[in-house]
C-alpha cells in the first residue's frame, strides 16, 4: 500500500516535471524540460544514433534497439531456439545448441559485450553468456547472427561473463555456482566447503576470425562469482571479479551468504597467468565440452566435442590472484575509462567503495595483507581504497561512466540512478527509475572512450507504467539524456525477456558494414541449387533430398511425388534472390519443427517426417511479392510399398528423378 | 490507494499527454526533422519519367554507349549463359513464352544494349522512372529483382541474348 502510494506520487511528480511545461512552449525556462519527446524522436525514415545490444534474459536472445528512439530492430536468437527464423530447428543451425548435455534449446542470456581494440569499440563482434548451461556465444556484427558458441567445463553456471580485455584478447567466464569437479562429483551437498570449487575461464579470441578457444582456467575457492571487468590503460593485464557467498553456504543463501560484513573483489593478473601457462604450470584436465561454429560460406554449423583444458591452481602460481574485501555481497565491479578506479557495488550496502589500481599495486608490493582466504592473499581494505561514496542510496548494483569523469550507479532498493564524481566521490545528481533498476548502459561506458550522451536503465518492475497485459507486465528500459549536468528521463520503452546488461555503440560503426545479401556465387552449401537448372529431387535409401529454389514467386520444384511412408524428406531451399531484404520462407504441413526463413543467396534445410499418406501443401511464409500467395506447392506421400516413381516439376510435366543413389 | 483516485490521476495524465500532442505540432519538431542526420532516403516526390517508349531508348543508368561487334563474342556469351542459369532463368525463358517476366526471344531487336544493361543493373530506378520498364511492370506485376549483376555480368548476359537471337 505504502509502496504503491509512493509510486503514484512519483508518477505525478514526474508528469509534472516533464510533461506539464510542454503545454507552455513559450516559457523559456521550461523549454529544457519540455523537450523530452523531441529528444527521443526519430522521424520516419531517419536512422538512430546508436545501436543498443540488450540482453534478452530468460528469452535466451539478444535484442537490438535504436537509441534514442527505443525502436526494436532485431531479436537475435543466441541460446534459445527461434521458430520465426528457424534457428535451432533447421539442420544447419541445430548443431549451434549442442552441448555435453546434448541439444539444449534454451538459456538465460545476461550480459552482452562488444569487442574492442585498444579499449575502444571496433564493431566486430558481440559476445553473450549463458547463465544456466555455461556457454559463451559470439555474434557477427556484419550479419547480426550467432556464429560461435563454446561451452564452459568445470562450471556450474556462467554469470560472471562475457567481459573482455582491452584488445579482445580474452573473454572471461566465471562460475556463479561452485560445484564439485573431477572424479569427486558424487558428494553430499553439505560437504560444500571441502568439495565445491569455483573457476574462472579465459577464452582467447582470434584477432581476425574471432574464433574462440579456452586458453586456461583458474581453480578457486567455492564462492559465487557475479560480475567482472578487465583492467584498461594502466591496469591492462588485470581482471577484476566480484564474488559473494564467501561464507560458502550451500543452502538458504538469502540468509547464510549474507553473514559477513564483507565479501570480495578478486584481482587476477592475467599476464602472469599467461606466463604460468607458457612455463607449464598448468595441469591438463580431462573434460568434455561442445564447441560450435557457424560457417558463413556453407551456411551450416558444426559441433565438435573438445576434451581438455589447462587448469592453473593459485597454490602453484604465486602473485597471480588476490582478494580485496568489498562490503555486502558485491554485484558490479566496474573499471573507469582510465583504468585507475575499480568501483564495487555491494547489493546490501549503503556506500560505494572505490578501489585504486595504483594503491592495489603498492599494497601487493608491500605485502600489505589481511591474512589469506583459502590460501589466496587478502589485501587490506584501507590500503587499496581510493574512497567511499557516502550515503549514495540503497543497494548499489552497477556503475557505468561518461567521458567527463562521472560515474552513474544504479540502486535497486531505492529505485534510482545516482551520478557522482570519480575525483572527489561527491554525489552530483540523482534521478528516480520506475522501478527497481538493475543494470545501466552508457554508450561506450565500459570502454576507454565512452560515447556518452545517453544513459539507459533496465528495470525489473514496471507496475503502473504500461497497459496491463494479464499477470505479467512489460519488461522495460528507460532512456535518460545525460548531456547536461542533470539527468533527464526522456523515454520508456519495453524490452524482450528480462533485460540485464546492455551495451550501445554508434550506429555508423556498424551500419556501413552490414551484410546485405549472401552472394550466390559464394554459396558452398553441400545441397545448394545455383539456379533452377540445379533443382532436383534425389533418393538415398529412405532419405529424400529436395534441392529446391525460391524466387519471387515460385518454388522449383513445386510438385513432388514418389515419397513414401518411412521416408525423411530434406527440403534444402536456396533463395535465388540477390537483393537486400528479400527473404523467402518455407513451411510444409505437419512439420514437427518450424519454418525456414532463407535470406537472399542462402540455403537452409528443413527435415520433414511425413506421418500419414496424402498430399501436403507447402508454401512461402514471408510475403515476397504481389503473387506471394501463389508461392505454394504440393508433396504427395504414398504407402511404404507403393510403386510411385519419384518425380518433380514446376509448371511443366513431371520429370523422372535420377536413379536412386544408395 | 482507491481505484477512484487512481482513475482520476490517469485521466489527468491523459489530459497532460494530450497537451504534449498538440504542442508537438509546433516548430521545434519540424526543426528537428530538418536537422536530423545519418538517414535513409525519404524521397517522396513522384518520380519523373525521363525515358521514352522509343525503341532506341537507353534507359537510366551508367551505360550510355555499348560497343557491339558484328560477330558474337563466344567466350562472353558462355559466361552470360552461366549467369543466366543462376540469376535469370527462374523468371525468363529463352523463347517468347512469358513466365514471371517476358521471354528473351528477339529482345535484342526490341531493346538497345544500353537499355537492357541499365535495367538489369539498376532495376529499381528504372521501374520507378523508365516508361518502358513501368509499362512492363503493369503487365507482369512483379518487380524485377536486383540480382546484383556486375557490369561485366550484364554485358555477358547481353551477349548471350545476342547468341539466343541468332548472332554468330
Ligand atoms: Cu516468397
């Protein structure tokens, strides 16, 4: 009751401050606050300034919005099947979702990370993490498609991921859930403290191809790793991870993991770790994890099971890992654009601790330790602290930065964003969010060169903000103008799934490189039909392969006979169009998977297992021309022993299929 | 909070939103429109017809003068056939039968090389502005797709059309 009253008054206040003055445009003093709609307005046909890559949370997708309009451009399927695009249903994309557990059609994507060179966005790739079945994905920013997924062994859940180093040397993956490992996995849960361990993985990324591989893992105490950030500039070579549950509780964590006054931010010297790997300090571990790669030439993914990782144990590798005490279950641990400051955010704290990289180095040199935690040195809190932001709000979660030395921290409990100065830690401004903000995004905020201008808050609760839609309400983001001293709310826009972290990048860094078509000449799909002349139907035992073409507005072939019960029909459909934005679709009655959505010059395959005798329609699902509704055909299914020859045609009489090749 | 009060607040905010809707017609937004940068094309003016229906029309595009030899360039025509099979055959027969688009028989008598090559490399502008292309769209009702032919592809395809029309 009290909460909703507060909310209502907040709404009224907001209406008053933002919308009311707009009714009096002649009042000069109100002009700045009356222009909210104008600031987020992008006229029809005009482009936005930024692409916003937003985690789709439990939808398993990554979504792409325009900023400042808040318009949704694309939902990129990453860890979840997407029948709209055939992702995870076509024969070509199924291997993308393969894991050591077999085919996993869903996951929970929390954090996008955009690749950088020298700490600045380079527009090549976006990475995303799977929080449930630990994986890291890479998305090609030319095609906006998921092109690689690597599973993380020795991990219980991959939350502390996929944060990247300055030149995208590494993408990290830290376990949220510690688990028992190796040959010691069937243990009592209450033996957590002795048997459960955490790991952080460093995945290297090839500079040219972007191809990933797990370079090494570090074996760590059984805490929960939450978020992470690489050092940059002067702190390049280091990585910082927040961790909670230093109590190492295995039940009722709500109470049991919040006993200690301080948990940790972990500092990893990854350059040192590289040296240890080189000098053979790592131990090879037998594991099994999937590595799935999509080939843009064959339009097909392959899944390979990898068998080995290199594990570094800090016990054998001195000076590689340190802990720094951080108040109250830290979530964010964010490095500022200079790399000097590391901002911790204790979810249950009422201060924001800011650590200094220079002081961390000095404390390490002076061995200014406060004992150790499970054998890993703990640096003295006061020795590494730059200072604390006092009374900023309740429940700091995550901090982003602008280019002018300001930090923006989200406060979940007090539903607000607080702007403060890194230099003297003074609070400059605060603004409410509606409601319970999680992560923030300032374009370029995690890089050495924040693009600034906007701040976007991703909220957990939207009661009273949108039209009701049953028990579940819209997920939501809020856009603030931060070009002035004061933050100004200028737009609410709904999002897909639960938005966690997001990044934003100037539109011109991506739009100019966007792939428009797949060149048909370069199509190396094994079942491509380059032109209608190559369209055909072939039988291989009980497999019937249809090499089909589509162009506005017909399929070749569109009449197929001679399929029998017990056959599996593979429709390999090649879209012969070579013009941007002319996809064709393909659907056949009774299919147990989904449709195909085939881009110009692409080939995709739908497997169809007819379950009854009859004649079945098939059609194009993507409205392609004035005669789109005519883009259809039939396939006939006869009894298993029937004597119907395999034939196919479009327009003319059926031609006999070539002899069965067995 | 009672439902009634809530409703009142909602109504009040509705009125306020209406306020902004009216305000939004005034100049600031229009200025924003004019200033906006990084844009897609928003050409709205009716396209002017710049080509005639004459048999000598050259169409609209980069090809203004194509040199043709009296005899066939066999090599070029062979490449043209390869391009035809992949990118054109779905819609155009080699005889006079209309499929999606017209059959190609005698096209080299009906159209200039420049017109054919401009149309095959620049179909969208031609379909919007060229009188012949527009007339054909009215008959066929399917816009010829841009099949991303290179200039050389377009020339080779034209040579293949010549071969199809009996040039030796
Ligand atoms: Cu179609």
